[in-house]
């Protein structure tokens, strides 16, 4: 790979694919590609096991962290606990206490989101300037591991609740900033001819790693090796997630080289970085407007993609009657389907370009949302079928979005642009959740109508992307 320096000028930003052009003829060892993709596999348990399915919903926002007397009031004569999803029980003190835990967690997550929006592009920019994307990846991956290790010390008592919230919040920040550098390194392990496949491989590995980790945890609980009624189980899950990450992140640091510096940029202090960031955004608008508009369009439809998984489980539980076991099985199946489809779709990305893949995926998701809405009387079989189709489309849309941005990012600006990618995603992260609530409220609190809000966000994102100029495609000869 050439170490040619490219000066920081407006003309640099005018050619989005120049970074990949410089590497068009290089040959990347396969072990480097797989080592890069394994980082997604290594860090996915934080999202799947800790945030989505196990640690947060079953531990941090559960009765463990209520006052003992209040927690005891939620136990029924048969030993089960009050169901707080019913209108009759929602006003009980026990359910109110659980609601307060969820609210406090929301404040922590909101604070994390603000930090990510403020820090991601600047940290990416500073890594670009110092030519230290891999070093920044190592630092924030280590901090993510440390935060997960900290969960070992979160005892299931009210005194430890805020420690748990703090660890979730800072781990989210560390994970997102590490992702900025990870995405920036993509151009070092791919060429214009295979970047779609490589991006899809990473996303696919992430899905597959997450479901295997989830399956291990659920299997240990259901088999009785771990007891879901004991806090120590969840403390050990935090430890296990950290050890999983340690084991599988090593290859990227041992195998993948630090990307070369492809432009000269003055090193400035942290606060001055925000001024430089503003100047870069202005240059992006003036000289690479298709990249600017893609950041906007992707921010909208990615919010819809996230909402599909976040609120899809709510619809499954409240509308279609899925219980805990059903939801876990659904999660495993959907992640498996998404992982496989994402890996396969990477080849289509390289052949036809990322834009058609994203548009087809978003269109398919909108159709699936409408099928669920109008076909709800058909019950669980309908949701299973639509859910599997949703999973087929979600992963490819995410992976193709990353390859799209990599194709149009100016050489040497990878960290900064992917930082903006993270920030714009946070900036529009309220749209789907807002419309979800609005549609439900307009329908007299019928949860099913929330899916129309998600579909509306996806339609807006589809329309915005339609007018974005597609990046050039380099096919294998």
C-alpha cells in the first residue's frame, strides 16, 4: 500500500472514493479480513446479551434493585410476580417502582447518547490527524472490556443500581467511539472490488457472535447451571461478556496493521477540534454534497432500522402474546437469519452497488410492517413469517450503509466521517420512537399502530436516499 500524502484541501473532499482508489490494486491477506470481522463478533455480546435480552431487562431494571419491602409486595401467593404490563396493575406501587428504574436507566442512556454525539466525530478526527485509528480502537475496546468487568461488582441491591446504570452508559460511549475507528479501518482491509463483502462479513459475524453468546447464556439458565433468580448469575454474565470480548478482539490487533496517514493535518487541542470539525462539514457541503446528503438520509432510515428490533419485541409480546421463552427463541432465530443474509448480501453489494441493496431492504421492511399491521388477526404464525423477512432485510441495509459511506469518504477523513455517521444517527434517534408513541396515542393506546410510525420513518429515509448520488462500483474482472 502506498504511503502517499494527500494535502488537506477542498479538492480532496471532492473525490469521495480516492482513499479506496489508492488501494485498488492491493491484495489483503484473508487472515486480516477475518481478524477485522472478528471484532464485531467479539463486541456484539455487549449489545445482545447485556443491553437487549438479558442483563438490562432481566437484572438492572428488575425487582433486585427495589427496596426489599417494595420488591416483596410484587410476589403473588403462587410465588410468581405481578404482571405490570396490564392496565389494572400499572398503578400498583411495585409496578411504579419498576417504572422508576426504567426512567432512571433512560436518563443514563440519554446522557450517553449526548456524549457520543459530541465526542464521536472529534475523536475520529483526532485519530485521523495522528494516524492512530488502531490505537484508538485498542484504547476504547479496552475501556469497553473494563466496563463489562465492572458489572461483576454490581450486586443486586438498590445501593448498586446507579453503578449499574453508569457502567451501561459509559460502556455505550466506549463501544460507539470504538466503532468509529473500527469502521474507519474498513478501507484498510478492503478494496473497491470487495468492500461490500467485507462490510457484510463484519456485520454478519456480529449477528452470529451475538446469538451464540445469547444461546450459551440462555442454555445455562434453562439447564439450571445458572439461576436467573440470583444476582450472582448476572454478575457472572458481565464477567463472561468481558472475557468473550478479550478472547476475540486479539486477532485484529495482532494481524491488521495501522492504516497509513493519507493526508497531512495540523494537530490541535481538543476544543479547537470542534472548530476544525465545523470547517470540515462546510467543505463537505461545498465539495462532496452527495456524502453530506447520505449522512442525512442514512441517519433517518437507520433510526427506523433500530426501531424495528427495539419495538418489534414489544409488538411480539403485547400484540401477539410472545412470552419470555418465545422472545428469546425469536431473538436467536432473527439474529441468525440476519447474520447469514448480511454475509450473502455483501456479494450483491459489490456487484450492483450499495444503494440498490439499501433501497430494496428499506422497501421490503416497509412492506413487512404493513403486513404485520393488516395481518395481525392471523396471530403468531404471521408475525414469525414477517419477522424472519424483517431480519433478512435489516442486516444487509446496515452493512451496505457502511460500505456506501466508505466508498464516498475522502482519503484520510475516515475517522471524522464515520464519527459524523455516529453523530447524525444520534441526532435523529428520536424520530421513530416519537412517531411510534404518536401513532399509538392517536389509536387510543393500541400498541399495534406504533408499527405505522416506524414504517413512516423508513419511507422518509427511502425518499431521501433515492436522490443521493450512488458511489462508483468496481467489479472483479
